[in-house]
């Protein structure tokens, strides 16, 4: 019996002795064990044709001492169908579940890698075999490529220090830059698209799949998010350029349909002063002249 289970049963026993009058109720209230066994749903994604939903659903595993997540599919007004059955479960990251553009396959994360499974069910296959865990996968519009974020791997010296456990470091000092990668769906060949000391915090492909709008910061740490800037580049990794330089928290960068402008959100006014309500900005993809597209009155 795990420590989690022992704790829950002890708490339930204490509550039942201390709080319930003898013989007063025949219907028991929900207890901590009932709460722990409640199923939870995460990462819902609607299919491209709008007819089917996929999502991650949890089931408590008392032996493992944690919830186990699996991928499920359900037609609108239909019956739920479980798609994955691995003993260790899958990773319920909010941005991990993605439909293929043609609706025939689904991406999800398991065992630190991107998996690909037919939408009708079957055995999933590992799409990546990356040295560090991928995150935030995204399909190209034509369905031939999947983009993802991954941290740089540790050096051989760092791995040796970890093995010997002889290295002392402060909290949040061992991070690695997070880069943008792509992998071929047909061959599994991976290609790194960004390099350097800065990290790609989030990204989004253009509608035609030729460019990427993204946010890059000095570190992947949440506390450094305000130091990130809006960037744009070709999907080949060429022509990367920063569109903002303001040290204001920005998010949700997205290219216009013709790729000539980039829209983003920032908690600032038109002069890029902090501590204002969220404002929508538009910047030409070839310059740094940001203009307000919409804001609170």
C-alpha cells in the first residue's frame, strides 16, 4: 500500500469518526477516496471536420500511487472509445494532443516522445526519438511535418557530474535553451531550426506553412517571460529576425494570412509602458514599428 493510499484511508477514518452522528445517515457523503478516484479530462481537441473529439482521461492507479492517463475518442453524441492502453499511461500536456490536418491520425506524448496513432485506433508509433523530451507539437498544413520544442541536451561533462553526484548548483540554474525542431512524418528525420542561448517560449506556423511567428526569451524560466520578444522566420530556419525590443510580456504571436504582419498581445499601453490591460498589437513582419490594433477604452 502506498503512502498516498494510507494517508487517504487514515483521513477518511478520522472524518467518519469525528464528524458523522451514529445512525444519522444511510447515504454517505463523498469522501477523500471518492475525490481521488474521480476521472479527470484534459487536452480536448475537435477533429478538423468537427465531428469527433479526442481527449486525455485519467483513472487512479492505487498501486502506482498516481493517476494514469489515456487517449480517448468520441464522436459528437456518440460513445467514448479508448485509443491507448499502455500500463504507464500517456502524458496529459494541454498542448500535446493534435489532429492531423486530414483527420486520419492524432499526435500525443508518451514516455517523453511524440507518438502518432491512427484516428480509428491501432498501435501507436514513436514519431520522435529525441535526446530530450519534446513538447508543444504542431502539424504543418500539408501534414508531412511535425514541429516541436525541445531543450538542448546536457554536455558529456554535465552528464558525468550528474552520474557522480558531485555538482552543487542553485535552484533553476541548470536550465538549457529550448529550441524549435521539426520531424518528417514519413521518415522520422529530425532537423533543428533555431540555435543560440535564447529559448523559444512559444510559436505558431503561418497558414501556408512557410513561416513561423514565435516568442524568444533569454531563458525558458517563467520568471523571465517578460524579457521575451516577438520573432519571425522561415520554416527552414532562415531569415530569423526580432520584431520587438521592449522587455514587456508578450504572447500569442500570429502571422496574418498574407504573412505581411504579425499580431500579438501585450500587457502595456501604446508607448509600451507596463502595468496596463492587455492590448492587441500589429507589427509589420519586415520591421519593428508596432501599432495598436485594439485596446480597452
